[in-house]
C-alpha cells in the first residue's frame, strides 16, 4: 500500500472510522453540547471546544502547506482560537472541523507521493513527517476530549 493511502486511511479512521485507539472525533463529540464543550472541568486546561478549534487550525495549516504555503511559526501563532458560547457557534465549530478534515483528506489524496521526502515550507522536516504528525496530533487531542467529556 502506498504511504499516501496509509495517511488518508489513518486520517479517515481518526475522524470518522473505527480506529484501534478508540473513538474518532465524530464519536467523541456526540452528545457534547455547547455548555460541556466550553467548560473547563480541569483547571488550567483547554476546553473541548478550544481543542476542536485547535485541531481545525492545524489541519488547515497542514492542508495549506501541502499547497505550498509556509507552516506558521508556532511561537507567533494563535493556534488556540477561543470558544464561542451558543449552540449555533458550537455547531459551526464542529462543521468547520469536518470541512477542514475533508479538505485535508482531499489534498492528501491528490498529493504526489514522490514529494513526501521534500521539506515542508517553513519547517526542517518533510511532508511524510508532517502528515503522520497531524494524525498523531489529532489522536492526542481526541484523548484529551475523552478525558474532558462528562457522561450525561
């Protein structure tokens, strides 16, 4: 199997499939309302909503890098967009997460596998490292969401 296909499959299973590590984003966010999403049940830690916005941000930046844009400097980047307050805003945050995931998966699918060893614009690592990294990043944050979820 081509590496690019492996990345696409890993992206899919971490977002909406049956991943070996546990529930994907879609399942993790089921039954989470805006109040729960915006809550900070662990003092000093990000909320579910902030994590969703953060994951959306980095999936978008990964997609942009595949298209030739430089990855932003982490130190100068606001990569933790704030949460909203309403159910409508929460629905839009989840929809933005889905749209961004779908756009990234499409970009990865059409990315030339021969370019995986090329250096990512603005970074010292290659596209292969970046693509596997964004999957790992999503899995890490899904674990955080699992901890923050409160059963109803």
